[in-house]
C-alpha cells in the first residue's frame, strides 16, 4: 500500500506570516477566513494534518484542501468563493484590466489627482482611448471588493532582517519532521486584562447576550506562559505576572520534565530577550535542550502560535471574568478539555478512517526536497 506524503504549507514570506498571525490573534472578521488562517499558520508551524484537524474541528481532507489551495493561490485562498448569480457581462480580461487600472496611481495615467474614487475610476475606464470598459459604479465596487481592493491607510510591515532566516526555518522544519516526539514550543500569550470582552455566540434573533460597558482596570495584566508538545499534541501552561528570564526558565524545566529519559529535546521559541539569557543557555546545554529560535520578525514559525487562537476564541472572547484567579481557572479548564479530547478514542478512530482514504500525494514543504512520511 502506498504511503501518503505528509502535507505541509510552503515556506511563508514574512508578510504572509505576519498577516496570518494578525488574523488569528484578532479573531475578528469572517469565521471562514479565521479558520483557514489558523490551518495555514498551524501547518507552517510544523503541525501535522491530524493535529490541525483536531485544532479546528474539521476532517483531514478539508485541511489538506486548504493547504493545497494556499500553496497555489496564497492569501487569496482564505476568502470563500461564492457561486451563482446572473451570467458574466464583463470578461476576465476586462476585469483584469480594471484591477490593473485601480492599482495604478492616477498620476501615471495622466489624471490630475492622487487616488481613485469609484466614480472617477468608472469614468476613466469608460473614456479610455485604447481599451474602453463600460461598467457601473456598483458593479465596479463589487469587482474591487472581490479582488480585495479597498480604501486603506498606508501601513508598514516588518521584513525579517535575520541573516540566518533560512537556516533557522530549515532547522525548525528538520526537527519537527524527524523528531516530532521530542519537539516542543514555548511562548507567552497576553496580555490578559480583566474587562468585558466582546465575542460571538448563538442567541435568539434580536436578543444577543449582553456584557456591561462600564468597567475599571483594577487587576493589572498577566501573561500565560504556554508549552506545546508537537508530537503528543498537548498544551499546558501557567499564568504569570510578567515575562522574565526566571519564568521562561521555569517553563523550559517543565518541558524537560515532560521527557525525563535524558534524550535530547528541541524547544522552538522566539527571540525575546527573556528567552535567550546566558543562564538559560547554560542550563539548556547541561540538560540536552536545543533552543531553536525563530527568525527575527517571524514568530509565525512557532507551532504554538496556532494553539493560541482557540484560547482567544473560546476563553477570552465573550467573557467577563471577575478577576485573574477566575480567568486562570477557566484557562486551565479549557486546557484539560482540549488535551482530553485531542486523544479521545472516537476522534482517533475517525482519523484512522480518514487516513485509510488518503491517496498518495507529492508535496514540497518549505522549499525543501520531498521526504516520505514516517
């Protein structure tokens, strides 16, 4: 019987990684887009298809479809593609020309203004000397919306300047692929603030759940120090008052205790100064712990980032915790439920049935040569 190749998203660019991280951290907008972003981010972090399926509560074929579509289309694959409607009146070539014109500054086309309005763009397209396209303003707005062209403020994004970017990403992929049972991820999730948090949920039409609008931030902030076992798909952690080297070292010691056999382990973490002090490095060297740092401005490569999305969705969003101890209890209650259901016999049986239907596929991962699944 042929063994299916493990499916993994291609190597993300810095801009794609940060956009995905922003979508999953905010947890707002289209639920479909959020869910697909979590799938792509989890795959980029080295999570297996069964682990991602448990994370977003979907079947494995859906996860593979999302990964393949992202590899082909990029960020555009996150948006749903609705079908139906009247026959197309504007050809694909004309639509491409509209998009190209909208993305071109009016000054370059001889127009005396710095940006397009819908009315100005429609008039320019209708009076173009070479290629005239007659389109109504509402139809033009729909075309621009479908291609994600909107009025936006100018923003900046950070590109990784790490000279060892490719080396670090390759090392993270290597240990995740060859030693998943000894790979762990660590990061902080926060800040956790005590105040009513907006969210979504099922409720009678016209009668949404209400949260108080008046509150006082009298409890300070906390940080959840999370540890994730890639091979076991288990997540645990503790709430601390602040980020510090001492708290980071305590988390690393808990990870080392999860594999007490003395064999080497690999911990993926970002470049926070509290993660890479001399004391931590010496302890790691003595205890056979290799610290695999993500590249600068590329924390999306950490597998634990995808695990923080459900925490924000199911514990933080729509909550009104009275104090930090209550929030901590809710966090740990969710973690117990999550870890118990990740290994539920019914879930594992369903996964075995799905794997039996998987056909052999070839897929390159992060730009590396293809390797057979273990």
